[in-house]
C-alpha cells in the first residue's frame, strides 16, 4: 500500500527520472505526469483531469515496477531508474 500523504499527493520535478527515483525510494505508487513546465508525480488516487495540461509520462507500482507511457520523452533512452 502506498504511503503518500494526502496533503502532498503531488510533487513537481524537472524530469521523469527524478520523479521515478523519488517514488521508488519511498515505494510510492502513482503516476508521473508531463506538464507544461516540467513533471509532477501524483499518488494513485490522483483524479484524472485535475491538471488540464497533464499527460501521463510513466507510472510506478512497488509490486510491478515502472511503466513508461511517454514515448517522445523516453524513446531510446535509459531512464536510469531501474526500469
């Protein structure tokens, strides 16, 4: 089960890699969203559409690992996150 604090269910990052490293280190399940300015890691209970400018970039579940969904950002790159 995730340990996200409901008051801090989102956190901004400069890259997908930074967000995934943060989530993996804390075993926080959730998504990384690509935003107009950077990326935001959000918990599993993030209501879709809350950030109108957001598109899914990746997701992380402690049991199953990382799933990359943003092909433009991650194609051909090693994300450095153990994925």
